[in-house]
């Protein structure tokens, strides 16, 4: 699915010089100019195929695919597209037409925001941060989650500018919601976890810029208004609605902090994955996890997408490309090149050839 060619906005992370707790930049309240608004296939009944610009033929596609304004859908049955301006397309069946207005959707899909590839796997005995990690959050009392090392308890702390503002030295399990005073928008925070049995600390990762910020209030209001509009739309089911909201979260990036609402998107996707076999969900998860510098978890998501994409050449291509990015295993790169050649996607072929040959 160009769906994720990866689309996703999400590409690895610009490793910003300095630590996670560097002074926060002055925020810009320009939410809708930095929020991608994708055109999204939300219903596909029957045999639905897509041909993108440059492709040599039609190929099967599924719910969750990003639709560009010049794509052609060949539908034996019925399909619907939610455009980036939140208008709904007419039912589509076997026609070549402009599905959504030019400029209504986020029309890029794979290049954009990955700044580098995250391939460093943190040892399994480290309670490394999982949420929130290199991200913006909506909640001033965010869920805090870390890799479970099996410890009897953990010390959980939040720091800013190198100073501890809150801690709990006896947390069991591997997640807790921050309970103290509201965290301040646009201020840099870092979650720090200590395994109370081994005394190993999450900061052993030594990865720059894995802290988080509460989103600026102007951006929050704009996002909440957009999500409210999405919730007012009639979707085939709640899973598709929640997926659409997650895509909009994942498509937001603040240009000052160089963070997006990636953890928010991932937490929402987690709630729908068990009830859905949409490959789009796993591809989005792979990109998001890669963007927050969790390559091992991203690999599992790409592999899950690949297992389900038995008749979806575009998803297979994107999944192999994602696996190449997080593992640097050239076999995945070569496979992706071959698949993109079959699609006729010369731009992707050239990009990957430059990377791995």
C-alpha cells in the first residue's frame, strides 16, 4: 500500500546534538500547516485494485491505503475514500477519476520525515523507555511505559533540564500513569527507569533526543477539533475510525521540536491490532516504532505485515524496505528492489539501489 510506502511520515530521527533535556525551543502555533491530511481508503468491498503513477498494472490493495490524487482504482464491488479535507468520496467502481481534490491530502508517502535509520538494539536486560519516547504527547499526565526486565519493582522518574521533578521508587509492572502536577507544554522531559533488582538504568541507551514534550496548546486544540470531525463521520466500524485517527496523529509533526504525536498514534494502533488483520496497521506501527527509535519492535511489526500481505505487492515492498531500514540486512533491500521493479516504481528502485548496492 503506498500505504505506507511509507508514507509515513515518519522516518527515523534527526539525532539532535545535545541531550534530551536541552532547553525547549519557542513553539510556533501553526498546527494545520505541519499536519499531513492523508487521503485514506476506508472501505473496500469486493475486488479492489490500485494503479499509481508510473506503475505498469493494477495491484490489489486494502483498507488503510493512502490514496494520491492521480491514483486509479479498479473496483469490482465498492470502495470509499476519506479525503484529506474530511470529505467523503462518492462510491468508486471501475473508473478513472480524480478521487479527492488536489491538495486536499498529504500526497507524499515514503520520503518525508525519516532523518536517519535506527538499528541499535538495546540489550534485553535494560528497562529502556517505550512510551513516551522521542515524541509529543497530548495528555499532561501521560502513560509511562518501559521494557519489562522482570524486576520485582522499578524506580520511575521524570526529569527536565537534568533535574528530577517526580519519582516513584516502588512501581510494579511495566507501566504507570504520571500522577503529579500537570506537565508543561513544549518543555522537554525525560522518562528515567531503574530496575530495582539489577540497578540497570534506562539511560544506558545513551541515545540523544529520546525525551518528550506535551504538545503546544494551539496545536492541541486544532488536533482535537479535527479528531472530533473524524468521529462525526460514519465509518464501516470502530477499528477503521480509530485507525484513521491514529494516522492523523502520526501525520502531525512540530517543526520546532522535530517530534510528532507518534506515541499517541502507536498507543491507539495497539488497541485495534488484535481485532483487525489490516496490513496497514502493522506497516504504520513499523514506521512509528522506527521513528521513536525502537527498531526491534519495528521489525516485529514489519514482519507481521509481510505475513499477511500474501496478495498485496505494495505492502510486501514496503515491509521489506522497512526491514532493510531496521536490520540493514541486504537481502531485504534486494527483495524490495525486485518487488518495486515488478510494480514499475522506478523512484523506489533507484533509491534502494543507491542505498544497498
